[in-house]
């Protein structure tokens, strides 16, 4: 497991054990320092309806594209989190990928069929603390651990639905390279953002009636429009970057 590349945020993975971690507790966190410099967060399709109200939804580049929520338009910029990892303002949706950390389900061996609950041992949220909720009671998983496991199982299922959704997008040929041009007041040249994918609206409109009907019945079509509607928030995120003094001096690449 150590030789495999670690997912975003994770510095290591250790399987949670009732023997090794019998006295471990989990404590609430009021900040997320690991999120400070992250501008693009993986999403599941289950989250599109909520995310599209606050953040642009785009797709990563490459053949194995995934949905992303943009918390900033430039590398290292997150307009929703301050330099200490605390939320700026109230009421924005926190993606499940963020809420899952420092836990995740993982295979302990490449040939393993089952997923095991693991955690990042470098996280300040879990450890042999005096305070917090115990992860084990009398050698058995506590309610806190059961809740953590249930959330991770739900997240894994949503991830599988998202993979199926992305496969359908690729088969339908609906993804195209994205580009957004933003012209700030008083600027000589626009800021042009690339390096992401988006839905090709023309191809979507040109789909046959039976294809559109199938997408509508499966719930896929509303998700595509949630993504398209969310793109208008690019300018809102840019405005927040301007307000926070986080606009690059040179022309950016996304």
C-alpha cells in the first residue's frame, strides 16, 4: 500500500485496528489546514445539486477525468478558506471528499477483495488523546467508528456511480476542452483559464431524442445542466480572489 500514490490530502494510510488503536479517540476540528492551498476538490455526482449553488463544477483533463469543485481558479488559491484553514463566511457546501478526511476505505493488498477502514496517521483529528470520542469500547468499534465507516461506505458507493456517469460521458463524446475568459475592470488583457473539461452544449443539443430521453430518465441530464449552470460562478470566484488579493500578476493557466 505504501508504494501506491496517495490521494489528495493524505500523507499516509494506516488500517484502523482495535488492537493497535484501542485507546485512540477522534476529536472535532475547527479548521482544515490541509485545504488551504487546494483549489480543485474531487466531487461525486450526488453532490452536484448542492455544489452548483456555490462553486463551479468542471472536469479534470485526461482520459480518466473526474468531476471537480473549484474553490479557487488558480493553483494554491482557495477563496473559501483563510490562511489558518478556517472557513471564510458561512453556509458554503463542504464537499464529501473533504469531510471524509482523514479516513478512507482502501485495500490492504492489491489482491484483497474487501476494503478496510484506514486513516492518515499524520492528522491531528485522530490519536491517543485524553479528549474526544473513543474509536473502540471494550475491544469493539464505538458508535463514532460505526458512523465513520457508514459515511465512507456511502462515499464509496457515490464514487462508483460517478465512475459510471463519467463512462457514459466519454461514450457520448460530450466532454470538450474548457476555456473561460474574464476581463476585470481596468485590466489591459483578460484572464484566460484553461486546463479543464466541460460539457459541449452543442453536442448535447444535437443528441437524438432517444438518447436525451434515456439521459433524462436516468437522472443524468439534470446533472449535466447543474454543471453548465455552475460555470457562471467562475466570475464570482474570480471576484472573491480580487477581494482577497489573490489574483495572479501574470496570465494564469488553470
